[in-house]
């Protein structure tokens, strides 16, 4: 069993890695208007609690991630950041003995509601992990197509959607002549963008990123940050990061967590220049953590 603080980066499967399971019973929210950028979807956590057996990890937090914005979660290791994002797309319950209570809504849809299909939730709310995890036996093309095949995308539409996803993450120009090459043969930064392409290919509404740049060099990190800025025009993004500078660069709002509690959530500039809580000020100025 994963220790209670579970800032562990155990490789849990992403949306594209889920078994096909039953037919999804979640109806995808309908964007307002024709363009995704005009109809993003918010995440609303209400009285969210998470447990590992008897250990109370997340303690009754209320948390809103506005549509088409980047929300950063910061805080020391063990503060519960990764647990929160795993609760949002119901991956937390995959850990033996773990459970969540409270409400997590995608707009008006409670993802913990009775009868909601978990596989469908994880398609609507995609996940990108700290360490790039392309499928080692699959080609670049098949890595991106994996989730699409699980959702039953017709073969005549598959190629178009894979190409579109690779373009969306800025990878098309780098791989278009070697789509049949192994995905594992790409550089670390390219592998991470490949994993993001795998996530966006199934057209989620929200993308969760659990320290997506911590294993990357500065150049690759910059490309991912630029990509995040572009993707927020189409998606709502939540990013866990230990990098204060990264949060300042990419996030519209930032939430500071400590010991399973949400201490403060405000516009990013306010968190770093005028925090309301002394604990936030001490953390962002490097006095602890």
C-alpha cells in the first residue's frame, strides 16, 4: 500500500490506459458555442475528503478551477496535491484501501454521482504524469491512437485525429516522417508531449498534470510550459508543481496546500506578492518546504 502522504509518483494509468469497460454512462457536457475555447468547463470540489485506510489525507477542501484557466497546486511534499488531482478524475480509489468523500463536479455533473461510469469520467478528465510513460511496445502513432481505439473511434477517422493531436502539442513537425518508430525512442521532452497528445486525442474537457516537467531539462520544460499556455484556450488545466517559478509563469491562479488542507487559493500574482496567510508567505519565500 502507498504510504498515506502519497506524494509518491507511482505510475498510474492515464485516460488512454484505461480498460474499455462498459459503455460510458456520463454525458459529455456540451460546449456553449462552436469553439471549445468559448465553452470550457469548470471543476468544483466541495467538502472533498480523501482517506488512505484510516488516515485522513485531504480534509474538507472547497476548491474551484475556472474554465479555460490554469490552476496550480503548490505545497511541500506530503501536503496532498497529487491526492487532490487523483480525486478529481477518480484515480484515488484505485489505490487499495483509499476512498474519497464529498463532491467533485465537472460543471453540473458530479463525477462521484450514483451510476456514473468511471471510465467515462477519466476520458473527460485526462491525466499527464510526472514521468513520461509512452507504451514501450507501441509506435508513435499507436501511442496516440491507444485511447481512441479504446473508445471505439472508427479507423477511417483515426489517422486524422492522431495527426491533429500531434499538431496540437507541437510534435507533428518532429515526428511526421517516423510515425511507425517506437514512441520510447523519443527524447524525454518529446515523450511527455507524446503523452499529452495521447490525452488530448480523446478530446477531454479537463487536463490534470502531476509535475509534468520535473523529469525534464530546462529546454523541454519551456516547451511544455508554452504548450500549457496554448492548451488552456481549449481546456481547463490543473497542474501540480514544486517549481514556484513555473507556477508564476503558467498559472492564472495558485492554490497552496499544507497537511491536507487548502490554505489559500488566489490569483497567482497575489499568492506570490501579497498572500493573505502567513504560512503561504513563508512557503513561497522559501522559509520552509
